[in-house]
C-alpha cells in the first residue's frame, strides 16, 4: 500500500498544482476583478483534505467491505463538514467577493470529488488484486 500511497500523493499534487496555478492565472489574466486575496486558501484546503484522504484509505488492508464503506462515508461527512466550516468562516468574517469565492470553491469541490472517487477506485482495485493473488 505504500507504493499506492506514493502514487496517489503524486497524482494529487500534480492535479492540485496544475488546477491551482491554472485557475489563478485565469483569474489574474482574464478576470482581474474576480480575483480575491483568499484564493490560495481554497486549493490548499483541498490539497490537505486529499492528503488526509489518501492516508486514511491506504492505511492498511481492509478485509471487511462494510468497514470500507463506513470509512468512506465518514470521510465524505468530514469533508462536507470541513467545507461548510471554511465557507461559513469566509462568509461570516471576510465578506469580500462572496460570489467569486463561492464559484471557485464549488469548482474545486467538484474537482476534488472526482479525484477522491478515482482514488477510492484505485484503492479498491489494489485490494481486489491482492485478494486474488493470495
């Protein structure tokens, strides 16, 4: 699982750096009035969430499918709670360019949702392959 963890961390880093810098460039170049100072918090938040997700799902082999599904659902719940908390903090305390923040945040949320699903798929494939090899 260590090899898979490293592979997933590399994919996560490349995707988040590419999307983070790409969207930053688009906002600065083509929509300068839509750029907000808190932008770097969004990709950083989802990168940290991704690292935690990769660490949790590759921690060890899960023999019980029910435990794996429960773990996945707990991760989803924590991600939603953390996203709501970050969005609420921004809306309550910062209150600057709320529409732009919300649009970018939702875009990164959807991107991260796709990455998370792909990582879970790869982990499940690895577990199934290891069960067949045993």
